[in-house]
C-alpha cells in the first residue's frame, strides 16, 4: 500500500496493490475546509542527496509539536510520495517550522500559512545545530548482583534423534 495526494486536494489517497489482481486506487473524499487544514513539504537537497532523504521537519503551533523524518520508503519494493504531509486540524497559521537537513544545518520558517505545498531548498539553510548539553544525571548504573540465586541447567535432549532433518537443534538455543 502507498499513500499520496493523487488529486492535489490536500488529503492523502491510497493505492493498494492486490496479489494477482489490478491495483486499487482509493480516493479520500475528506473535504479540506474550515476545520481540516494541511501542509506539505518537498525537498531539494544538495549533491549527493538531491532528494533530501533523512531531513526532519518540526511544526510548532498552539503549544503543539508535530515532527516527521523524511524517508519515502515503506518496505520491500514500496515507496510513498516524495514529501512529508501534516494534517493540522483547525490551525490557520503555523507559528514556526524547523527543518533539519541530513548534514546538520537548519532553517526556520516563521508564520507559515496552511493548505499549501512548500518546496524547501537545502541551500537556504544556514544555522548549525547546537549539540545538547549532556545531563550529569546518570540514567543507568552498573550493578554487580541483583540478589537472584539462579543457575541455568542445559537440557541434554538431542533433537536429531526425534527429527533428523532439522537444520539445527532447538533445544540448544540457550537459557
């Protein structure tokens, strides 16, 4: 299955590949209107990554955050539209859009109107990501013992005596 805005009306339509049958195209009949807004971003990267694969887009609006990582691949021999698509409900203007390109540079767009497709160009990005400060609070600590007194005893069963064509013995997979 793949999804894309096939009719350019702002909602995502579906293409379903059926085994031994013709593919099905399902049109999304949602009406983009007063309470249903969207925004779509396409990417123009620089060589060797002209499609901007691996870019990340973050939308900030009304105290909310939406984030998507751009990768159009969805499994074996499957891909979707070469863009990121956000549904944003009843918001009319997005406060800011932060785009992080795969090489670490960023660009920020302010007060972005909705219901449009924006092509982002990597050459327009200029801000470098500032590395986050490491917290002094350790999330994990090493321990010597947790008080369990347990010793595994291996099963001495030989699977090949019962099923001689097994590729390996399942009883020897470990504890």
